């Protein structure tokens, strides 16, 4: 079976990626496909979070076990997608910047039964991804400025909104990229 994932960012308008990957691939394979599609370093610490319908984090699947006390630690290279993803519409967060908690919003948009893929395929590449990391001084300055405003929530001016626009999951345009490792 093939899983089709749509990826958007709350930091950058008109950014989308769509990845097709075999359901038996691991979360590490998905991480590498995402990183390759956006030009990020795939060796950096990161985590996927399975989320509920409201994007609340539930299970974490991490790059490496950091000697957590949690009994349910799932490691990317030991975790096949099909053991965690059961339905179309499954929501995930891919946290690629631990220091600032920056992440991609991911939705599994389609299951294609009866077909397989040997390598992940990026079938939609729109827009420029957000930078992989941010200047911490700039980040701290924005944080301080926001904290100084009484009764104000963090908004879109602070490295993206706290949610995404549902319309961002609609496909427009089509660029195909393949992954050769």
C-alpha cells in the first residue's frame, strides 16, 4: 500500500510538499524524504508526533532514544508507518527544530491499496520551505517583544501561526521530484 502525505508550514505561505511512500517504510524513511524535499539535514534530532483531530500531540516517534523514563519510546528506524497510520486524515507534526519547537503539519491524505513503492517520491513541491534553523538572538528578541505586549497571544508574526489554514492542504500545481540515495 502507498501512503500519500501532505506537508504544510505555519511559517511560510504557499509552501506545500506531498510525499508518496510505501506503507511498510519507517518513520526514518519518511523523515529522510521530507528533509530531501526541503533541503534539510536529515541527521539532526527531530520527532514525529501522532496527533488528534485538533493537532494535540499524542504519541512521539523520535530520531533517537534520549534515555527517556517513558516506557513507550518509539524510534523512527524501528517504527513502520503502517503500524501507526491507520486512516486517511491522520494528522502528524514533524518537529524539525527542537530549540524553538518549529514543525511541519502533516496529514495522510490518501491510501493507495494494491501498489508499492521502492523509494519515496515527492509529487508536489510548491513554495520555499522555512529556514531549517533560526537565529536565536532574533528569536529571543521576538519572544521578548511579544512578552512585553500584555494579553497578546503569539501570532503569525512570530515564526508562523499557531495553526494552519485548512485550504493549505488543497493541491495546486505539480512538480515531481524523485529521491535517489
